[in-house]
C-alpha cells in the first residue's frame, strides 16, 4: 500500500491495484474535486507516479489505514 496525498492529507490517491479491489458503488474523488462512482461513472485509468487521479477521502477504510501508517511514530507497531 502506498499513499499520495494532497497538501492537507484529505485526498488519498489510489494505485490501479487498489482501484481493482475497491467495490463498485464507492465514490472516488478526482484531483479536480469532482466525484465519480466506481462501476457507474467512467474513471480514467491513466497514472502518474503509479497513482490514478482519483482517490478516497473521509472515513474510507483505505484512507484511514494509510493515514495511520504515515502518522505512526517510528518503532511503533
């Protein structure tokens, strides 16, 4: 798992592999602040630095897990 954040760590961009594992019906936020629903809307699969231009925000479990990993103190588990 990796994370690519906006400046405030609100939008966590996802990789194509993470996208494949997210269930249909999940709202994804684009870097231009538009929302697309996986399985309903067309979501561009183009990547930059290994990440899509779409990601998760709010209480999405993937974002929370990545946030936890990036804020954990060195040496803690």
